[in-house]
C-alpha cells in the first residue's frame, strides 16, 4: 500500500514523538509498504499560527495528492489528524496539551483562552470522524475520553534500539535521561539529592530549556559531587549508563508514554517514578518493578536510599521489570498489524 503518516514537526526539538514517527515509518516499510512521513510545521506561539495550521489541515484531502493514490493515512498528532481520507487511522500521541491538562485559567491570556475553545471544538469534530482510533498508551486514551468524550484503544510499542539494551553489575549511581524541560521535573531529583543519606551519585543526561536553571540549583545547594549534568550522550553511551546503574529515575508530570521506563526495564533496572507521572504507571508496579512515590523530594530521596541500602532488592526489582517487559510482547510488526488490520 501507499501510506501517509502525518505528524507535527518542530525544528531542532527531538524527543519521543519523533522517535515514534520514525519507528512507525521504518516498520511500515519493513512490512513492504511505500510510506511517506508528512510533517506539518508546528509552533506553540503565536496562537494565530496554530489557528492557521488547524484550518490548513482541516481543508486538506489526502485521498490522491497530485494524483498519487494513497490507500491509508495514519495520523499521530494535532492538528494533522484533521486531514480527510476515506481510510484514516488515528494513533494519537497526545492532544494539544496546552489547552487541556496544562491549561491554567488564572494565567491564560485572551488569545490562549480563544485557542482553547477552538481546539476543543476542533478535536470533537475531527477526532470523532476517524473510524479507527488508537492511542500510544492507556493514559492518552483516558485523557481523550475525559476531555473529548471520544473512545480509543491503547496500543503500545517498543522503544528505539530495544534489541541493544543489556544488564550489567550495578554501580553506585542513579541514572536519569530525558530532555531538560519543566514537565520532566529533573528539579525534583536535584532537590532530593539534598536529603540523601547514601553516597549514591546522580547522573542526569540530556539537553533542553531548563539546563541553566538546573545548573543553578546544583550550584546553589553545593551538589557538584552529588549531581552531574552529562549533557547530550550517544545511544551507545546511554545504553551503557542504563546497564551499569543501580536504578533509574523518571518522574515527569502526566507523561503520555515514557520510553525511559521501558528502556530501564529492558536493562533490568528498577524505576523510581511518581504518583502523578501518568504513562510510566502503566509499567512500574509498586514494590514489584520499581518504586512509586509522591512528587516530593524527601520521598524520592528515601526511595533512592532504600534501593542503595538493599542492593539485592534493587536487582530483584530490575529483573522483575525485564520479565514484565517481555510479557508485554511489544514489537513493531505486531503494532503495524494492528494499525493496518482495522
């Protein structure tokens, strides 16, 4: 088949969404299909640009662009899921979070409030008309039902380079890889370092908009020997850091999915996450594959100290996480079969 995958593209910002889109395209091609990724240029501001992109997508018919037949469209993101096609499948990464769970009426500008109204109406109209609806996790499906009254099925998939992860003897450090952004909440971990009793070192990998703020926190609290910002690391370096860690910290706010959780499970490492972290809670079973604690620095520090004090328990949690991952039977061929089988 000729298949178009629609997604959003924000220059120089790469993360889970871009990995997912690339993984889907590669898996579809491996299954023998002709595939193109159509990335709509997206910017969070100004709001008028979002309105214009919504109108553009809503007016776009992808049945046969330039006379080229397209047998299937798979849409991943706002607002590309508004395009028209007779065989349209939704695999939703998330809605426009800024007007839903991240919206604050107390601080919103008139433009943001107007955009919120427009996006809510847009979603209810265009998402509901797609007959085959999936989301990347149950958390995203729950949000879709709560916010728009639209049902969808959670469809999981493996992280990139899943076959490369391995387990090694744990060393006395905690690993935290992710973009350095406010929603990823590495500041909780830095604050937790002030309360640690164990000599564990915290290694934070990644780049992003909060880099200078996190460095300021480390400077302010004198945590240079305790917390290290590694910056960007290669895939090989990241996999090795997972393999040798005692545990992994990943506690974003209401995450859609969270590759880091799955990567840690592949490396047989326990995950420390928080009660409001969303997607990771589908995988981290409290005291079975990791620790689930309130988003409080002292609670996080206590969980870290506990794992350090009982190394064998940490190893057992990690092994259980690996077994849970294998039981999920995540694979791209299975995901593609489900998406195309509707």
